[in-house]
């Protein structure tokens, strides 16, 4: 729906069924498969941090990171869509106090993240997506 409506629908989603909020904001993250080279687009909950957007590589608390995260690590830049805005930009993994503050916000936005962290020994990564330029589309 997000792609079909170019962000007119799908940006704000009711996540109460999954333990979240009625007005949860999501973005679309575009990565390239690190082995296949195929375009992958993942909808993700986000939080705002300054001029950027933060997403959580929770994988539902699994022992391994989600594949989109591994694909992102193999890329130098990123494309993503927030509502009707399409961006090309940079990304970075948060650490230390910056990560802790954003983790607290993300758990407030989507409480199940707390349970996901409790279910795994890995520290769940938080990635900041930093927009650098507006583009026409995140699709090829």
C-alpha cells in the first residue's frame, strides 16, 4: 500500500494488534541484496532524531540481525521513503549514550522492542538514516 500510493497510505499504521500505537509512523528502507544485488524494500517503524530517522534492527528478538541490516552494512549510502518524501542519504549505527537515549524513545514508540531485547543476547542495533538529498523515487 505504501508503494502503491507513494506514501499517501501506509506511513501511519495502527500497530495496536502487535502491542504498539494506533498512530505508528513507518518508513520504507531500500537496500540491495549483498549476494543477489536485488532491490529489497522493508517497512520499518521509525523515531525522529534531529534531522534524521532512526530504525531498529530487532528481527523480533532473534539471535541474528535481520537481513536488511546485513544488506545495509554492505552499502555506503542509503535510499528511504518517509511518507511522500524520497531520500538518498547516509546511515550510521548509534552507540553509547546516543544509542541509549534513542533506544528509550523507540521502546516508548513500540513497547515490544523491550521484550525483543530481553529475548536475545545481542545488542539490537539502532540505525540513524540521514537524508542528504530529495530524489524522485526509492525504486529502481
